[in-house]
């Protein structure tokens, strides 16, 4: 029973991703004006230390991937 439930979840996720890809629109990159905006990959250096950095995608959860950490624009 658990395997069938897991298969159903996977099929639902495939349908969600398929719909997302079918309706995807490529937008223009945000202007590089020094302001961080949703959709940008951001790298921050802690206390100006270039060896202590964090890189992440500022976007909603549906854009999250295993390639890069994703933080929501609504995150504190």
C-alpha cells in the first residue's frame, strides 16, 4: 500500500513539473543595479571575508532545486 501511495505522489509531482515546464516563460534578467530581487542568484560574504560566503537563489519554493540552496523572498 505504501508503495502505491508513493507512486501516486511521484506521478502527481511529474504532472506538476510537466505543467510548470509547458507554461514556462523566459523573462529578462533583472537589472544589475546593486539591488537583490527575486530570481537572482546571490552570493554574500560574511564580514567582507571572501572565504566565508553563502550562495543561494532568491525565489519561491517551486523554483527550488537540488543544485543550489533556495530562500524565499518572504524569508526573514
